[in-house]
C-alpha cells in the first residue's frame, strides 16, 4: 500500500528511502489534513442561512397588442359578427323603424296606438345619449409621470408589467442591490424569516404604511449562495445561503425620504441593479410574459 501511495504522489518520495522529511507539510498543501489531536476540535467554516422575499406588484393594465395580435382579434370580431344574432337593442331599432314607417303611411290612425301622448324614447335616442357620454369620457394615459421621469421609486409606473422590489444593502464596504432578506433565527421556518423580512421593512423608517402581501407557497422558489468579503469572514461563517420566497403585493407602498434605497423594477430592468451571478438565479423564478419578445 505504501508503494502505491508513493507512485501516486511521486513528489513525496525522496531519492533514498522513499519518504521525505517534509511529508506533513506536503499533505497540508494538497488539502489533506490529519485527524485532530486529543485536545483539538475540528472547526469547519459554515454558512449563514437567510430568508428573502421576492415581492411583486401585478400588472395593473393589459399590455398593448402587437400587430399580429391586433390582426387576430380583428379577425375573431369579424367572425363573431357574421355568426351572431341580433341583440335586444338591435331588435328595438328595427321595431322603431317599422313604427316610423307606419306613422308616415297614408292610412295611419293615431287612435290605434296605446302610447299616444307619452314621451317615446326610441333606440336611436338612447344611442345619441350614449354617444354624448362617450365623448365626455377621458381615457387614462398609459404613460405615467413617473415613466416620463424614469422614477423607479414608485409603484405608479409601467402599469402593464410586473414590478419587483429591490433594496440597497451594505455588504462590507460595498453597497449592493438585493431582494429584501434577513438572517434566519432558530425556531422559525424559512418562510417565517421571509415574512419577518417584510414586516421589518414595513415597520422601518423606510415605510409610510404597512405592506400587505400574499406569500405564494411554503417552499422557496429559488436559492443563491455567496461568500462574504474576506474582511467579514470569521472562523464560523464564510458566507450566506439565501432562500427566496415569492409574494404578491396586495396593498401598501414604500414611502421614504431616501428614494435611492429601494426601487420597483421590471424583469428587463433587473440587470441594471443586480450582479450577474445573483441575477442569473433570480431570473430562474421571476416570470413576466410582457418581457418576452413578440
């Protein structure tokens, strides 16, 4: 067995008896460690568990149709029109036209009508009233003021797309953008950690009113592992393992004087804030059909 080991590690063999004096240091350089002594306990750096919340605001408006979708909708409307029956209003229009022709006839006798002397509202009169109401109606603009100013600190933007909340956190000496996260505490589940993250964010000075969200399941939607900067590493902790939970915003908003501390961004805008490896993991569980090519 010793001969086999020497053939595998020829650098350990000396010119004479086969084993050099620096054998222990050689094994250490190869990453092989001997067992601990009687008064020694092996210390292996661990990972800090964190729960993060992927808070999203659903689209408020349906997105505009592309040319192919518009042509398809127009075709369906034409087919429906050709195969449809007359509505009650259209039947009323035909009946009113028949009455008008009868009143204009030479043999018209007003005594035969039951509604003589009453104000008659025809279907055409109704259409005229509806037309006037339609002219007074003003359609809201899809492009909001925040879209014109590219203000990403408000929910009142990109109404036809999903928005995801990102916050700025300080890791070591560097400020980076992340999904909101907190350190896991003993006795709670990872989902409870994510819920606590949201409650901390709501109760902090960054919030004007409480965020209300519905979490989508008990299992994490994604996972990411990263190492701390060398200055932050300890003998017990080398980095963090983050478990992401998805949640849908139901009510509330972030109100802060420091607008640079958080942003509401679309899927296509994530790349402007997140680091590439972090973004790669986040993109695996954030879906938005509006961001897909037509």
